[in-house]
């Protein structure tokens, strides 16, 4: 009897101790797993900044160009993350349905090689388009998307309608498509690519500049405010619990602060002096004594990744197809009995994954200005790791697109930081593998507590 009476008092005491934090999280409706991942990302960034600053003997708060948190490194980090983040958004759907796709890196390599071959050889020598024709990059990209979708449909059909496990099908695809990429050009590197196509890879020309970056930031902040207002009206309309006004304001303020801060960093990274000089000469611009400052702004591949993230978030959260995917992942038998065409949904998920691999191939090959056999090598592991670290459960039924994109940023931050610090490649692989195992372990612990 005494134990039964003491238990409520203990629960009440525990609630009072954590009351402030619990009330804050409940009011703001912040995902604790997402918050933990953001915290881990900040710890990694701060740690790499301190280590890189100490390594060259500078003050970490000066943000020297050789340190991790320098504008140049963060800008390059965003570009390097884009291709993996694009594919990670599709891997979320694949894993949510309790499947896996080990072939995305090989599909990326094959599609990249085909797009390069189309630009340099087929469209010019066979079709007869002149070099620099604006249709070259359009037709090459359309061809790549079509090939990616067809590969996804082929693999999805075998998985869904022939009942072959996704692990086996995509493992075979990893070998088949990598071999096919070599077969396209007998292992030869294709370069240079179309000048317009190269803009998808970033660089001084492949970015939108300071002015349009600020315009985009203002538009994005306005969209955030409108979304918060619309969500509040919808809650009130359907008599759902409303967040406190201060929580709404805080969410909007933090989100807009992140957007404006990211644009500020992108605009603080100038073009290289040589490119600025050539640009000034071509346009008749006088270069002042202190030099001409031209900001990169947001890179086009980053905009592509953001656009893909927005579309995939809408698909997963606001469409019937997205609800079907999560329903199948949560309980395949129940979803089948409910009348959901599980086989067709599975096939469509792999078609989407193929299309995203094609977009990633375009971004990666454009950044390198070439199509090589090594394109996409081991990217499948980075994509799966990004999705899992971002909170997508290997048991199926749960995962978020934004989490996967943050996971891609975290993985790329580790790799970029280790390269900056001169860490040997084998040790880099050890760190990445250890992080993946820890992420899966944390997911297991979280699911047991829930």
C-alpha cells in the first residue's frame, strides 16, 4: 500500500523536474529526434572548427578561410551535400516500406555516363545539333530521367510482382548497372560537358548571386509566415489544439533566422580573383584598387536539392500516395486488406528513386564537368546512412524527408572535416561506418522506449 501511494508522488516529482522542458517541447511541437540531430550537427561543426583552428594556430572566432566554418568551406559543403541529399529523400520512402536500394550509386554512375555520352557524342555527331545548342542539356537531362525511371520501374517490378527480395534485386543492380556504365564508353571519361549543363554543378557561374539570393530568402521567409498562419487557421477550423502564440512566433523567427543566416554565409563567399578579373575584362568593368567583390550566392545544386526536398515532403505528407507508403511500411498485411495496391505503390517508389538518382547524376557530373566510371561509387552507402541517421527506421513505417537531408549534411560534414584535417581515407571510412552503427543503435533504443 505504501509503495502504491509513493509511486504517484514520484511521478509527480519527476514531472515537476522536467516540467519546463516538457511544456516547451509540447508547446512548440518540436521533434525531439530532429532536435537531437541538429544538436549533434552543431557539436560536430564546433568541434571541427576548434580542431582546424588549433591545427593552423588561429583564433577559432576569426573564421579563417582555412578553418571548417569559413564561408568557402560551408558553401562547398552545401554543394557536396546536394547529390546525396537528393537521393536520400527517395531512400526514405524505400526504407519506410521495409525495402532497401543498394543500386542507387551504380544507377547514378550509369545515368551520368549516358547523359555525358549524349552531350558530347550522340546529340552532336548523330543528331546533328551544333555545339552550344540550348537543347543539348535539355535532351540529355530528359534522357537521363527517362533511363533512371525505367531502371527503377524494372527493379520495382521484379521486387513487387515477382516477389524477389529488394536486397537481392538491388544488390544485383549494383553490379549490373556499374558494369553497364563502363560498357557505354569502354571505361573512357567523357568531358567537357555542355556549358549550360555545367551550371547544375555550382561554381561561380552556377549560383544565383547576392541579389537574387536575398530575394529568394525574403520570399522563403514570407512563405514560412503564410504556412504558419494557414496551419493555425486549419487547426482552428477543425478544432484541433492550437499552439501558443509565442510558440508560433518562435518557430517562425528561428526558421527565418536560419534562412537569412544561410544566405548571408553564401553571399560572404566571393568569386576567385582570377575569375573576377576575367569577368571584369569581358564586361568592361573597372576593378577598384581593393579588388572587386562578387558574391557567389546560393548554388544552383543547393536550390535543386531544396526543391526536391519540398516536393518530396509534400508527396509524403500531403498526398494519398504518401499515406499509402507509410501504411504499407507500418503493416503490409493490413494495408493490403484495406485495398491499397501495395505492389503498384512499391513499383512507383522505386521509379521515384530512379528519377532522383538521375537528378543526382546530373548534379554530380555537372560539378565535375565530366562523366567518369567512378561517379556514384559507394554513394549508396552514404544515402542509406543519411536516411537512417535522419531518423528513418529500418523496421519501416517512420521517417522524414527533412531528417534524411539533415543526415546527408551530417555525413558530408564529417567527411569534409576529415579531409580538411588531413585524415587518411581508411580512417574516414571507419568513422563513417561507426556513425552509421551508432545511429541504428540509437534508433533501436528509441523504438523500445516508445
